[in-house]
C-alpha cells in the first residue's frame, strides 16, 4: 500500500462495500493511506483476502466483513458488526454492484430483478441500517455508485442503467432528507474504468465482466473511449474522487454527482 498521503482521514470510521475488488478495493486502500479506520465489506471471501494482502501492514485499521448487500438479514448483521468494531461510523461508501448485459426482450424477470436487487435495493438496505450511526457520526458522508449509464444511453444494459438511475435519484432524496441531521449524500458516475466488472479480472466470483450477448451491434456503442489518457483508467481514478467527496474537503457538497470517465461522454 502507498504511504499515508494526508491525515484528513485520521480517526475517520469508514465502511466500504464492494471492498473486495476494483473501485471499492482501491477506495479501501486510498482511505487507509489517508489514515482511516476501515471495514471492507464484500460477498467474496477471496476478494476480501486480496484486499487485506494488498493493504499490507496497517494493523487494526483494516478489518473485513462478509456481507451480501442483496440480503436484508446479512446487511443488518454486517452493518451492526462493522459499526461496533469501528466504534461508530463517519463514512459509508456503497461500491458493491454487479453488471449484467442482455437483449432486453430476452431478459427474464429474475435476471432483471437480480440487478436491481444488488445495486439499487442493496444500496438502500446498507444506507438504512447505517443511518442511525451516521447521524451520531462526525461530518458524516455517504458516497453512492451511479454510472454514466444512468444518464447516457448504454445499449444492452437496461436493468443496470435503471438501477444506477435509481441510485442517483435516491441520493438526491436522501441528501435533502438528512441534511439537517448532518449526513451528506453524493454519488460518483464512473465510466471506462478497468475493474472486475469491466474486464472480469477481479477475484470475486461476482465480477464476471459485462458478458455481452454474442450478437451485439457494436455500432450502437457510440461513445466508448475516454478523450484523455490512454484508454480505460485504473480504479484509483475513482477512489481519489470518492476520498474527496467523503472528506471534510467536500463539507459544502451534497446531493450531486461527479462524472469520472476521462471525457468519454462530454
Ligand atoms: N468499472 C466501471 O467502469 C464502472 C462504471 C460505472 C459504475 N461502476 C460501479 O462501480 C462499483 C464498483 O464496481 P467495479 O467496477 O469496481 O467492479 P468489481 O466487479 O471489480 O467490484 C464489485 C464488487 O462488488 C462485490 N459484490 C457484488 N455483489 C455483491 C453483493 N451482493 N454483496 C456484496 N458485495 C457484492 C463484488 O464481489 C466485487 O468485489 C459498482 O457499483 C459499479 O456498478 C463501475
């Protein structure tokens, strides 16, 4: 893990879902580098082990929690255990998610519901369980994961895009509802980021890559490549923005989203 780049997270108690791969893992490492106490939560044992290995010697500042965000009982138990271990909660990052791709007319109800269940309802469940601790927290901040698919057309991803649009709208509603109780809610809108989800490279069995149907019309993907850089960026490009949004540097930012796609969609 990289050296501590600043102390803005010292004593900041942080729960990060999806912490076993990709952007969630990069966020765990980033917040640790800035001095945070972190619980990395994920459904994947192998992913969490990979995160612990990459974190190196951080003592008791990192612990892991197995959680299935799509399962209400698992979320209740997982958030409660995490808050207890951290001694409270100041930061929640909801990075857990899945990407599945289908022709919509061939999508089963079960497939469509699964994507919404993990991404949208999973984000809701974790937030609901965490809110009491966040209200009691210090400069509490939540960062949710939208996607460029929420606002720019992404073919073959109707369920995924709908789940991310829902997360973005929910973020706005929550920002208003809890503003006076001291919780900021923002979202990131990543795109063109290499991760388990986009290239299937993660340790998690959930990260299978987009798995597009074999007969997709590639001409429908009109905006694929970033305008800056040399192709897809690494997950650190998002983790650094999440770190800003969940820190006191963003004390006057709530109810909005930041697109991080290297200009793919401007
Ligand atoms: N990579 C991109 O270009 C991109 C673009 C837009 C949005 N996002 C969003 O970023 C977030 C992180 O994804 P990533 O790209 O790092 O992919 P990733 O597959 O590398 O990481 C996702 C993590 O979520 C975990 N997860 C999946 N289902 C879970 C469940 N039910 N309970 C708990 N954990 C679960 C996986 O095990 C994995 O560790 C996701 O919400 C994704 O939708 C990514």
